[in-house]
C-alpha cells in the first residue's frame, strides 16, 4: 500500500511506521547479505538498510543501483545508534525513477582534494548544485531577496520591471552587448538606471527592481559576471546623498537581521562564518581620508581618485579594526570616475554626490544623487564626450517636471559571496555568465 511521502528531515517523527521517501541514492554500500544506501532529498539525508533475510529481491535491486539514481522507497522508520542522526529506514520496496549514468563530477567527495576545478563544476552545474552546501547558497539568496523586497514594499516602493532591450547603451562606455533587433541594432541593458529615473519623472516616488544586468566586461575577477542580477532602487525628494546612505543602512540592517534569524546557525555550521547584523550608522570615509589611511598602511595606489580591489580589502580591514564594523561608505568620488548623470557638489564641481559601499572589503553598491536639471545634464554629457543624440531621450525625462532624486545599484551575488566567504560570485550565481562561459 502506498504511504504518504515523508522528507528525510522528518523521519524521526515516524518511528515504527511505514513511510515512503523520494530522492537521490547518494552512496551505496553493498556488504553481500546487507546493503546500505544514503538517500538524500531536499531537506537532509537518511540511511536506508536492506538485508537478504528481509527481502532478497529488493536487496538485489539495491545492489544493481547506480550512485545518484533517483529512487522511491518504502519501509519502516526505526531508531539506530549506528546510523547518522540516530535513525534509519528498513526498506521493503524500491522503485528506480531515474537511473544515473557514471557521474562526471562527484557529489560526495571522499577526500578533501577531490573537488574538481570550478570550470568543470560549472560544466555540470546541475550535479554540482546537488551538494547540500551549494544548494544552501540559494536558500540564502532566497532569504536575502525576500527581505530586500519586503523592506522596499513596507516602505511603499513600487516594483518595476524595466526593459532589457534598449535602442542605445544605457551606461555608454564600451561595456555593452549589441544584438540584432530585426533590421536595427539593439543593446542589452547595462542597468535599469535610465528607466528607474523615468519612474521618478512619472511620479512613482520610490521604485525598486530585481533584474538582469548585462556588462560586456572582459573581466576574469571573482567579482565580475557579464550577466548578473541587480537590486536597484530609486527615490524622489531626497535632500542629498545622506538620505540614500541612511536608507541603505536601514535596509541592510533589516536584510541581515532576517538572514541571521532564519539561517544564521546553518551558515555558521556550513560556512564557519557569523552573519553579523551591521550597527547603524555605518562608518563613512571620504576618498581623501581613505587614501591617507591606505598610504599610512603602505598600500600601493593605482589612481588618486579610485580604489583598487587591494585597496578595498585594506579599507575593509581598517574599518574592522578601527570601528568593529564590516561595512564602510566611501564618499566624494571625483567626476573622473563617475557617469555624467551623477550630481556634482555645488562647492566643488569636481566631486560627485555619490558613494560606494564596501562589505568585508568589496564594493557591493554604488549610490548617487542624480542630476535632474536638463541643462546641467546636457553640459555634463557633453563634457564626457557623449553623443547628444544618444541621450536626448533620457534628458527629455527631466524636461516636464522631475523631483530631485537618487538611488543605488546593489550586487546581491557580491553580498552573498562576502557573507558566506565564497571564493567568487560564480559560486553565488545560479548559472554564471563570463567572457568565456555561455553554457549550460
Ligand atoms: P566594479 O567597479 O566592481 O566593476 P561598478 O562600479 O562597475 O563595479 P556599478 O556599475 O556601480 O558597478 O554597479 C552597481 C553594483 O552592481 C556594484 O556595486 C556591484 O555590486 C554590482 N556589479 C557591478 N558590476 C558587476 C559585475 N560585472 N558582476 C557582478 N556584479 C556587479
């Protein structure tokens, strides 16, 4: 008689009862007259046991089973001192739902150094993600995204989904993908920047978007992808950059509290790191202050107006030592490293009203007040050598009344990389896209 499916996590609640389990045959240990299988499902795993005396034909089926086949088994849940978790299931029926061929990469590595190279793991991502600690990254992702969206909604933000096909590159520069669009050229959106600002002109007041961002960057760093998911936010009637900084502080405090409360224990068990809820206010440093600190620490500076990854890491260490904080806002970026639409300081036109936020020494956000006055925008675009025709449609958004506004672009894969101490955003991305990777 078919019994209801039970998840492996709940087996202990069914001791003495017949249950059905479904999942993957993670390991199979055949000892002749007795065999053991570790069955893994989405919640946990459990040992299955079958002996010749109990059922010789089921034992034979188990002996013919290949590792990682998908199976359905029925049997009795029982306590067991030897089995992991103190429980096991003595099975009396097995159905192979899908037989697995020889595995291209192991799901269970017998020795530590058996982990294949990341590129091989990405080739077989669907097998790689069966490892519970890899799958778990997407539980973290789900909670981060949920909390981010919840925070925005509670704060009366509207959710938008802006188009990813554009008639001109959204951020200019050379980092765009050009695609055929019937008889014309189109460009994949490098950020929802222009269209989220359009929502300000439309009177939406506050918007957020979770969506795909495309960057034709030939970067092979642990923090760059050519396609990634961005969290974008834009809000109206701000007084200055500080309003954006304090909003992001509150948002991250909310997100980190949620992740710590829901997954903090499992994160420290699996990844050996604590989710630290950041105290408000976060430390802030101007670029000038940052450069002084870095030079005091003998960190080489490639540019006086920007920070390299090495400098970002050193600033992360500095703020940890100095303030016991994992975040730091870096302000007062020069116009030389910022786009034309960032608003500039009244008292110093070479400095933008923008910031980057670093988490554990890695940039995770760029924030800025935007220039909403069309004549100044035109001037700033011209100064940057941007073809007027390509941004006219954008500057039009501000011709018919648009409130002062600003916003930010956040990289969730970088947040998760840093939160779990992963080597690269490749690990924190469901299917990574880089200059040399378009499949699977
Ligand atoms: P970087 O200087 O590290 O290349 P950026 O200044 O180009 O980043 P922004 O254009 O300001 O980044 O994008 C906003 C946020 O989006 C960044 O702070 C980061 O978290 C994320 N991000 C940017 N580029 C990438 C990328 N190629 N892959 C993954 N995340 C990215």
